[in-house]
C-alpha cells in the first residue's frame, strides 16, 4: 500500500512502513503507537495549506494521500481482529 508513495513522498512511506513493521512484530501496543503517529502525521499533512499547494497539480498523489489513512485503518482493524489479545 504505502509503496505507492515511496518515490513522491518518502517521509509518508517511512511512517507507513513503521506501521507495517509494528504489525510484523505482532505487538499490539507497537501497532497502536505507530498507527497514532501515522494518523497524526496525515492530519497535519492534509490540513496544512502547503499540502494543497504541493498537490494542486497532482491529482493521483492527492487521491493517494486522501485514501491512504482509510486503507491503513482497514489493515490495522484486520490485524487487531486476527491477533491474539
């Protein structure tokens, strides 16, 4: 999922990879912390005026950054449902 933004937004790729690595570890607190960091970063990114400036000519990147949090959320919900408590 996050590999889609690796070239255009490496900083976004890195925080997405933090979520992935946390999921690989199988530790719920690590997943929750990485998810919280991801959501905070996305909120700052999306709500900032500089982002609209960066994305105004790149509809594909705008769509990716708009829906990536939802995709990550789905993956985390599935992970939490399938991992032992």
